[in-house]
C-alpha cells in the first residue's frame, strides 16, 4: 500500500510543487489537499491518512492548532510541519503538540521524500537546523519548566525513570534492555507505561521531558559521550514505535 499523504498549505503553488514531487514516487500517494488548518483536520476525519505535511502560517486555523487537533483525534497520523518559519516558538509548540517532524520549505526534494517515508515508518524527522535547536535551545528549559517536568516524572517508578533516561539518549528497546538487563519485550511494556503516565504522544515528547527535568545529566544516566548533545549536526534519534529502532533522523 502506498503512503497516503495530506498536503495542507494556503499557497496553491506550494501544494502543486510538493504534490508533483510526491506524485512521482511509486510508494507515495497524495490523497487530499487543504488550504488551511480546518480543512486539514476535516480531511483527517474523513480519510485514511498516514502522513500530513502541514504549513504553519495559514488563515483561519493555522498549522500549529491543526497539529494539536490532529494529534487528539487521530494520533496515528504522522504530521510533519513544512514551513518557511524557523523561529523557536514554532518549533517548540509543533513538537510539543505532537508533530513527528519539522522541515523548512527550503529542504531539497530528497529531504522531503525521506521525511515522508521516515514518518510513515514511525520515525520523527527534523531538518538539521531544527534538530540543533531542539538540542541546544528548546530543551535547555528554564527553572519553572524544569520544575513542572520533574513533577510529571514523579509518577514514574525507579525502573521507568531508568528506561526514560535511555529513551532520552536515543536508544532502541533492545539496546535499553542490554543496558538494564531486561528483555526487549519488558522494555516495550515500560515504554508504553511511561508514555501513558506522562501523557506523551510519542518518545520525542518523553525525551523532551527528561531533558527538562535534568534527568539526562551524565551522573544520572549514560556516559556523557552518548548524550544527545554529542551526536553532532545529525541531531537526536528517537522512534515512536515502542519496539522500533532508533528514529529522529536528520535529513
């Protein structure tokens, strides 16, 4: 089955260009287009969609509000924010709202195709510049945000906190199991419980909370050279699939 894609952008030329690009891929099918966030949400309600490419700046209902609503009504739909805006507040809100990725409109065609395929496979994709922002800026939480994150993490058991440390460091379930002496199946159960307790849509959001709460300090988890910040320009890797391979990939 091809990857079923929704394009949401108020610029017809942009929709046409991206639609033409995706239409040339044998494994991708554009099944709907939308000119604003309200139309995008309506399309998600009406159709079976795997991946939605959603612009941020749109009339009536913008892309940020749309991704939050889509995450609420259809969490299986993977939303990639495709926009000319790279401002920090947009990145933060989009990722916290449930977006699976964030690409700037100057991304080359190969990056867009890769992003759609990776998102459909359960991975989260950030452009290199956005990935660096997530690591260096948006996850460097102020005291108030760190305190709120710590309060949320208080619901976790000691073992779940250990698992969360390694989620934040980008390890897959099998790798976490090796570190903690657990089976991959047991780790999968812990990951599911962590996401439920923290009310997180995906592992990216859980990792952000771990960063904000200071859980990923070298003394609290893995050696410093395995931290997200030491992965260089490629950015972090996560996956939303509890039993999947590592996944935020930089394009």
